[in-house]
C-alpha cells in the first residue's frame, strides 16, 4: 500500500471517529437523562440530534484545519 492511500485511510478514520464519538456521547447522555428523569424517548432523541450537530461541526473543523495546513503562508501574496 503506498503512502497516499495510507494517508487517506488515516484521514477518513480520523474524521469518522470525530463524528461517531460525538454521536455516541450524545446517545449516552440522552439514555442517562431518560433513565433518571423517566422521559423515555425524548432525551435520547434530543441528544442524538445534538450529537449529530456536534459531530458535523467536529468534522467540519478538522477538515478546515487540514485544508488550511496545506496552503503555504505566503500563497496569497504577490
């Protein structure tokens, strides 16, 4: 396997772990809230939605950092 494929696989795993971790934490918080407060589906649904939003934001931020690191510092200067 050449170097570029390894890099793309590593990047894909990093972005997917960023998204799945936020979703998993949101699910755990929602389940815990439902268990302690007795609001069975409501907390889970709300915190899954919050987890999806947070995961999307994490992926966006990681991708933005990657793109900005590829641009040389003086690329826009003439």
